[in-house]
């Protein structure tokens, strides 16, 4: 665990030395503040509009940070050849994978907390209402989703040749799952064979990331998600995260470090 923690610490320091997080946070802050200052056609529900905009930006920013950070971990180590002295120590490839994952996950979790604190301050200053338990659930479920995304991105970084390719493919895949993944079973009903079987297979194999999206509950101040449901969603995310990490380890274990 000391080795894994040390590797995770390096990843966290690396993220906060880079400008990715700061640029995305400043953009989110500016757009949200400007939106909050505009009276949308004298709409009384302007706060809901600001909530929608801010939460969407938080989701996009968190996904970008998670995918970009995870996608460059292994390729960067191989390109700089620091992977060789690292593995020359009593460090296994499994520890490298776990350390990289933990570092990315903790770093994105910290970024997520910063985003939501800003969100709570902006919205609370207008509503004079701070539903902290709803915010806590939103953060936890989104962080659980990001664990799956980070593990998937690490797997992609073993399969594809460049971090840019991994980032693009993973972002498209995650966006596709969030937007249409939950509707594939409905689409399958209207398809002929073998397309129907293909759509159903994809529907049951993909991680349903849309289940972790409770932005509507936050926007419209609806009731909390049941804590049992949160626990089941967490276990669901943990299962897919574990699967992707094992696949990453299997690919990394048999991959030559001398080639790109």
C-alpha cells in the first residue's frame, strides 16, 4: 500500500502542476457567473437555468480531467522511460496500475469537490438554501462514475498508440453511453435480427453511466436518492472498475515497454 500511495501521490501532484484543472475551473466559474447575472427573458426560474448550465459544465470538466489524466499516465512513463527504473525497484505492474488509478481518482475527486463548493456558493447565494445531502449524493455518484471512466481510460491507454487517441475514443464512448446507452434496449425492439441481438448485447455489456446522473434532482431540489440505491450503484461501479483494471493489468503485463 505504501508503494501504491506513493505512486498515487505523484499523479496528484502532476495534475495540479498542469493547467488543465485551472483552465476548466476558471471557464466554468466565468460562464456560471455571467449566466447568473443575465435575466433570461425575465424568467423567474433563472436559478434553475444557472444550475443546469453549471452542472453540465462540471460534468464535462470532470470527464475531461479524468480521461485526459488517466490516458497519459502509462504512455508518458514509457515515453520518458521512467517506467524502467520504476519497475526495476520492487514494484509490480499491478501496483503501477493501482497507483495510477488511485492517483487519478483522488485527484479528480478533489477537483470535483472544488467544483461543487463553487456551485453551492453561487446557487446558495441566490436561493439562500443549501441542500448539502443532495450535493453529497451528487458528488459521490459522479465520483463513482469517474472511477469507471478512469479505469476505462487506463485500459484504452494500453490498447491505443497515443494519449490523444485514447482521449478521443474514451470521450466519445462515455458521451455515447450517457446520451443513448439507456435507450439501446428500446431501439433493439424495432430492429430485425441480427441487429436486435447486437443492440441487446451491447445494452447488457456496457456500464450504464447514466444511472449515476442525478443532475435533475439537484436542479429542481427533488428528494434524495435512497441510500440503498446509492450503495448498489457504488457496487455496480466498483464491479466495472475492477473489471477494467484487471483487463488493463493483463494487457500491461504482456505489453513490451520498448515499443510505442
